[in-house]
C-alpha cells in the first residue's frame, strides 16, 4: 500500500516556509556561482586576448586583478549563503534549542531597560510563545512563524486575537523589515505576555 503524498494545498505560511527551505539548498547557489565564474572567465580571456599586443607587465596586472576579483566573489557568495542559513535558524519564533520563557522574558526586560527595543520585541514575543507552550496552550512546533503562533493563540484566546495578530506583525516587521521598534512597542509585547499568562 502506498503512503499518502504531501498535502497538495499548503497554507500560505507553510508554502513560504517550504519555498524558503527549498531556496536554501546548495544547488541553486552552485548554479549561480558557475554562471558568474563562467562570465568572469570569458571577460578575463577577452582581456588577455586584447592585452596580447601589450607588454608583459600590463597582461600580468590584468590577470592579477581578475584573480583578486574572482577570489573576492567566491568569499562573498559563501558568506551570504552561510548568513542566510544562520538567519533562517535564528528567526523562527519557536526554535528547536531555546531558552525557557522565564529566561526569554528576562532578556526582553533587560533589553527594554537598555533601550534595545527591537531585541525587547523579539525576545518578548518569543517569551510569550514559549510560555504558552509550557502552559500547554500552544502546540510545540519548532520553526513556527509568528503568524502561525498568532493563529493558534487567537483560537485559544479569542478575546486577545486581534492584539496577538498585531504583535505578530510587529515581530515580523522588527525582525525581517528593520522596523524601528520603540519603547511602547516593546512594552506592549510584554503586557500581552502578562495578559495571556493571566488568562484562563
């Protein structure tokens, strides 16, 4: 008997997660790197051909500049790929290996006091999510996005649904969109955490 296939119509958040996971794969980067290296090699060959009528020093300098550019490009592409992988791992609301809700809350409060409002928003929202996992009100789903967390919490706490959705938007805008979070933003996330912690 055949095992059932994957769902044919994933949700919007699930589709974005699947696409992000697909694009992190190495084949895409290798193909891009091969095309860029081929283009550089053709330029270098053309430059050497044009320089064949010049003296040896000019040809050597041209080849040296081409080699330096090539090495710089390879280093840059490998760093971008590594950073993308690290960002994908760090930006999930519920990571596999994460601190407790109390630790995340302490970090958020310390960031608020220090004026690091973006850190207070992100750690505060993560504290909120982890606290609800610890209370059994939210399914522990490592890699869950802010909006997946908000949708689940809106079901558990219908009276807070709109506020949770706005807070998830703020989390995304602060983390992904470089939104300059302020004191009121950070305080609001912590107040929502308190409100949900006290809700039945």
